[in-house]
C-alpha cells in the first residue's frame, strides 16, 4: 500500500519552478525568455530570483541554434519529401545515407529497409480516394534542423491492400491527428523520419493507432499482436488503480478522523477555559445540610 501511495505521489508531483540566477542580459537565449527581471529585491533586502516564463522565445532559440538552413527552406524540403510518395515520402535521393525511420513501435529502420517496406504497401490502389491532410509545419526551436507537422487523412478501402487485405473491404478510413517529424542535415537530406504518434486516440476510425497499424485496424484487418491493436488497460494497471483508490479512501477517512479529534479537543478547551461565576463556584462547593434525627421522634 505504501509503495502504491509513493508511486502516485511521484507521478502526480507538480513541475518544479525554474528560476534565473544572473542578470537577464548575461543569460543565453533559452534562459532569457522571462519577461520579469532577475534579482528582485524584497523589503528585507534579500534578493530573490524571478520566475522564468513557461513560454519560450522561439525566434531567439532558432537564432541560437545557428543551423545552416533557414526554417522556410527546411519546411519546403519537408513538403517536397512528403509529396514524393503521396504523403509517405520514399524517394531515396532525398535521404541521407544515415537515414533512420522510427514510429511508436516500428524501427529504427535503415534507408534501404524503409524504402523496401514502404514500397510493398500500395496505398494508391487500396485507397484511390485517399486525401492526405498535413498541416502545422514548424521548425523545432530546440532542434533547429527538425521540422514538425501534424498528419491526418481520410479515404475508403475500395481496392486490395496485399498482403494484408487481398480484397477491398469498402470500409472508411479516418486517421487521428498524428505528430510527425523530419530531421535534416546541412546538405538538406533527411536523416530521421518519425510518424504515427497519435495526439488524440478518440479521433478517427483507427482505434487510436497510428501509421499502417491504424490503417489495417480501420479496414478490419488488424495484425495479430497487442502493439497493432487499440490500447487496453492491463490487469496490473487495473489492480494498481484499485489499490490507489483504496489508499485515497483511507487517507480521506484518516483526515476526517483527525479533523473530528481537533474539533473535539477545541470544544473541550473552550469549556475548561470558560470564566466561572460566583453562582457556579457556590454550586460546586455547596454541601447540603445534614438532617438531624428528631429527639422527640
């Protein structure tokens, strides 16, 4: 039980606040994003560091990166790469020799392995009406040679998708929003390609899956292993949640008991500290007179 409570405490702990320790002018661009000046003096004369802003100065960070190619050039190259395969990108001429492909489960795949794998999937035949939807292209301010974008897409499976679906299923496909990226070298060639990181698993028809796994699930042909199927809570996770809920109930009951004890103690103290009156003292010290037997009786 204590282990479960400790795990929850660690998992739900708030983020630590970052503070700057020198004048803003002496900080690099990454640290100089705070709108407040450092070294704020208190009435007691103690100097306290001002809290940094949670919003980064993207332009300053990109300038600090100093990558050889501009953000505009990188975004244009990213779009060219994607268009080379109808939204999937597979032109070997646009890839560096050290190219790597990575998804949430698949990869890393080398250049040759990726070209071979993507070439075996004929999406144009399987989804003649497929419409890719790519947007929100931007260069990562922390990695000046990396372009991020969001990918969606929709279509209908009206053709075969061998070897997974030898015949059309006529089922619709709607991809959820997926975070994807392309990383470039100074020659403008792609060195890393990442796709399939679903941003909202409640959107679309893929059961929250990205990439090819989501496509196959959407048309009713999921691959036969857990990674290619929608997320399902494990027995251990379900047990963990029950243990945590029990721990929370015990903690609340203990808190209520402590509050009740404090309230009772406070009321007793008020009774003992209440000022006594003369009538109250007399009532406490008065002894009823003893009746003496009647001599004549």
